[in-house]
C-alpha cells in the first residue's frame, strides 16, 4: 500500500464517521438547545419568607451553662526575651536570662493566648498565686483582635 492509498483510506474513514455521527447524536448540543428553549420564557423571581427577630422570645435563647465547663489554658507571663540558638545552647543550671520587663512590673494573665488581666505574684502557705490588679475590659480585648 502506498502513502496515497493510506491517506485515501483515512479520508474515507473520516467521511464515513462524520456521516454516521449526525447532528442529532450530539448530546451537548441537544442539552444546550433544550436549556435555551426552557429559559426563553419568563423567569419567576425567587420568593423568601421575611425573617423574624427571636430576641424577645424564649425559643432562640442561648444556654451559656454549656460553656461554663469548657476547659481553658491560663498562662502567666513574667516577660519575654529573644536569644540566639548559640546563647540558648550555652545556658546551664544557674544561668540568668534577662527579660524585657522591670522587677515589680505586673504579670500578664493570658487565657488561651489572649490577654485578660494583669496581676502580681503572691505566696500563701508556701504556694504561689496571682492577685489580679487590672482586668482588661471586653471592649479593649475586641479592639486587640481587629
């Protein structure tokens, strides 16, 4: 078989395939024309019920008692320091690390990483505790989140 015979056979096969796949067999074309026919008429606007406020009713009341037993993490921060890994590895027992706060400054009380209050260390019956000296207002906490 020569190259011309091969090309002729391919041409015949492609023509035969095109004849057998008429325009009616195109599922995408049929779906698009069906959609066009369906949307050519008027489109109805969506209707929604009006929203009702549930503030005055007892149905939408939130039970905060569920949240009262959720555990949170309390942290007391006396200060912070940035050190290089070289210095960190050289620390031994008895090493002193300088913090960014002065002696006598209040501690920060953090709840799940959020500053809640400032306080000072107290010792009662050989146990450490914290006396809260200043509680951050909810408005200030919200400002810090933004």
